[in-house]
C-alpha cells in the first residue's frame, strides 16, 4: 500500500513538473517554453537555481532547438520579473507581453513595442522606476491591461505617425490621456 502511494505521488510530481515547469530549453542565455501548438515559444523566467537575467537582452524572432525552428511569440508571465536588465529588444512577431513580465526591472529605461504586439498584460511594467520612454510602432494598437505601466515615468510616443486616438480599448490602463491623437501618461 505505501509503495503504491509513493509511486502515485512520484507520478503526480512528474506530471506537475512537466505542466508547470519554467522552461523547456535555453538558447543564448534566454529560457523558452514550447507552446502547445509546437510551432512557437514563450520567453520564460530563469530557473530558480540560475542567475537572473541582467544587462541588455536581445530576444530573437526565431530560435532553434533539437532540430526544430520556433517563432518567438510571447513574453511569459513573470519572465523578467525582478531582473537586472537595462535594455530589451523585442522582435517583430511578439504578440503578447504577459502579466508582470517586466515587473520591478528597476534599471530598464526604455522599451519599443513592436507592431505585432496585440496585448500587454496587467502590471507588465509596474515598478520599473527608471522606465521613462515607451514607443509603439505606428501600426501597433495593443490592448493594455490595468496598471501595465504603473509606478513608472513613462512617456508614450508613437514612431512615425504617432498613436491614433482609437487606441483606447476595453481594459486599457485608465491613466492614459488621449488628446488630439497623442497618448500621454
């Protein structure tokens, strides 16, 4: 009986680790989780026993692993939380920046959001005290969840044509002011 219970617990632990594991692989110092569609990946946080992300981070548009090429499409929930990054380059192809993805990255100063981004999660950049410049590619009109840029010095600007007034969408961070097509924070 005890052996059976122990075996079941070991199986459950294995399943839980597989389902909720932080990453499937690392490439170039960035950790990734293969998405269920098996075609793209999500950037994840560093494993707990590893050093946290730091310095300038360049996320590639594609990454190869085990003979397969994957598109990088998501920045996962908590991916860079509390890390020591100073700059991040996000490629075209990223469609979502997850909840609290960059929370408390106090050295992060500016971010350019690619036109491909459709959603910026709740509190994605909250407590990034040095973050003062946020620019959107001209075609980008993402859904921005509450307090995505809370406790930052963010000044939002569009590249080329600026941000259109119709950027306001449900769940958008209510602290944005839209005046004459210019979005300020």
